[in-house]
């Protein structure tokens, strides 16, 4: 059992909007087989533990219900490792311009 | 497979929700069975070019630098035939407040929302436009909700969209992140209905009129810097707004002879509504997955009449490969000191090839850049691609297969454009248009005129194509 997340914490909730099998008729087969999911962040209304159904207040003041999935959720996107296929391009094109007297 | 009752109920209210949320009664612009008065739809907003420029200047939107890419021009000349290699300029739209030309689109939408007394705005977008609307809403004191298609069924976020989530939340917006599927529109309608907020659609007249300043500015700037209007202007093309607004602005500045070229990243073979393909695209916009359907039928948008009607304005439509765009993005950084893109650099990749078709004294303008950063960068996209099992290699761009293999050119001479046959797109447009004609009814004269204008052809050609339809 994890510590309850405090009231007023910045959290994320998750909800199924359309279950698999109830997707719009025009979506392709692979998408039909998975639900339409929603994730929204806001401030937690009452203390709760991860996995519980909770209410949040979003930054526009809307009250939304869903499963508590994260608190103070991190922005995990970044760059990752340099890409070898890109890292020599600069040297190659500079060499071409060096021949034409444009770069040192 | 059946649509759920809740889904059907909201979708049935679509027209009413739309009408109230954009304050435009689109029905009043109908002039025929298919025809509508496009110019009056735009003019009735009250935003002429002078007014738009004044509104945009108040939020530091526009007046972005036009930069000559002398080193990239020289590189193009190094691989071009003797005497060829036009001067390449780029309009550095990353200098806008939220980092892209989308601020121009958002500025009038948010202005209109405030003017009509709305307390908030909603936008359905996974791209730069969300950050632009959020930024403009913050300045105008309006609340903002952005609805994104953001992650696949494995919970893997597309990194560029993750960055857009962060940017929107940074401006105080509420971001609704959804998994893959066109039912995003259903959630969008629900939110519009619940909140009564303004629909800051990418496809309203506001959103298109806001871009006219881009074309107008670049025409004046190139006149001042090079003493002539551009021979060619290239726009990265997705939903059609960029091409439409830029071309209209060029015309208003008097640059009526400039060739308008639309450029998209080729994503053929990938399905835009497929959960499995979602994270195999490596591009979130500027690609054929949007541009082909939207050019051949603009009224598939989230408003009844799309104000972005690219087929009216493009002289030529080309595609480039994913690897070519990543290559030129790296070249832009290392030869010009500009880290931008990547999606906006689609038109730069095309410009690099097209400049080689032209003489050295001619001028090509790439009409936008966009900011770059965490997630929104070739390194982030290529790392995701590798994790998805997509092969990355240096080689001949002709071997690039979207979703399976990204081929980074080995040499700048390998960058080329592939022509999209415009007559094919026009025929597809007419096929869609005729599907809307009630059974047993014929076209009126005004409809024929409209379809000829829409396709930039003649009434004779339109009639011939229609007669050939099954």
C-alpha cells in the first residue's frame, strides 16, 4: 500500500473513453482492438492512493473523474543518445564548402 | 463493430455544437448545391490585412527575420549544373512567441473568441498550434483546453507531442491526452458542449487570415533585401492553411507571379488512424498523411467549410523523404547556425532540390522554421524509430520506406523532390465533391464555376472529369 497522495497535489488521471469493440466504425482493425484512452492532469480534490477513482480540478476549473495513475508526473521526453547517422553530416558538407572557399 | 450510443449522440449534435462554438453560420454562405462564397466567408470576419497586422503586433507575433542561407545555397550550387542554384532564403518563424508560425493562426482565433465574449478556447491539435493557442489565450486572459492524440496503446508517447504537452501546460492550458484514433473529434465536441468555449479550429477563416501576414511580410522583406519578389515560395504542407494563407498574403503584396510550391514528407503506406503506425511515422505534421486527404477534400475538417483550400493556391505539389528532411535539418544547424524543425524543414529539403532547377540569380523562399528542443528533434525521433524496430542507415533516399526504413542521404546530391500529380489530386477532389450532390440532381452554373476555381482549372475540364466519373 503506497502513501496516499495529498489533497491539492498535481496528478494525472486515466479513463477509458471508448472500450475496444466500441470504436468508431471507420477506424482500422488494429485500433478497433484497443480502447480509446484519455489522460488529463489537475489538482487532486481529496487524498487518494494510486489506482483509486478520484476527482481532479483542471487548470480550466473543470472537475474530472478517473483512475489516479501518477502524482507530480514527470516530463520524460528528451533527446536520447546521439545518432551516428547524423553526426558526420556536418563534417562532410563543410569539406565540400571548404573546397569552394566558404568555410575554414 | 458498432458506435457506442454516447458517441452517436454527440456526433449527431455536431452541426449545432460547431455553429455555436465558432460564431459562424456557414450555411448562409452557400450559393449553389456545392458552391459557397469563400471570399465573403473570409471578409465577414472583419479582419483585413491591416487589422490583422495590428492585432498580431500587440502580441509580438510576426515581423520575423528573413535570413539568406548563403552556405546552403553554396552547397546546392556545388551539386547543381553550372549556372544553376537559386538563392535560398528562410523566414525564421521560430522567432514567434511560442516558436512557430502557428502563432499567426492562433492570434485571430483568440482575438475573435475574446471579442465574442467567450471565456475560453478549445483546440484539437497535437502540434505547434496547441502551444500557439495556449500562448495567445494566456496573453488574452482566456482559459484554454488542448485535445491531443498523444500516445499509443502501449502508452508510448510520440516525443514531439510530449513536448507540445509540456509547452501547452507551461502556458497554463489544460491538456487532454488521448490514444490513437479519429474519435478525438468526439471528445473535442464533448468538451466544446460542456464548456461553451470557442472552437479555435485550425480551419476557420480566422486561422487562415492570420497567415496572410506571413506571405505579405516575406514579399516586402525579399523586395528590400534582394530587390525582387521571390521566383518560388515553398511551404510545408499538411492541412492546407500554410499554403492558403501564405499565397493569399503574397498576392496582397503584389507578388502574384511567384510560384507557390507545397511540400510534404512522404508517409505513404502508413495509416493515420492506426495504433500500430502511430509511433512509426517519425513526423507529426507536414506529411502526406494529412496533405493528401486535405488537398483532395478540404471539408473533412472540424468546421463545415474549411477556410484552408490549398488546391486553389498551389502551382506545384512535391514530396520528400523522411531521411532527406533529417539530413537537411542537420545541415541547417551546422552550416547556417540555425537549429530548427524538424517538420518545418520539409520545405527546406524541397528548396534544396528545387533551387538546383533554377538559375543562380533566382530566389527561393522557404516560408517557415519552427523551434526545436527536447522531443522535437531528429535525435529524439530517430531514437524512437530505432526503439520501434525501424532501420536507420545512410544510403540512397529512394530506398526510404516510411515506417520500416529511414535512409539518410550519403551526399547532398541525392536530395530530390517527387512530384505529386496535381491533376490526380484535382480528380480526387471532384470525386469527393460529386458525392455530396443529392442523387438525381445536376450541377448549376455557379457550381461549375466554383469547382473550376477550387481546382484552378476550367469549367470545361471540370465537366469532362465529372462526365467520366462512374
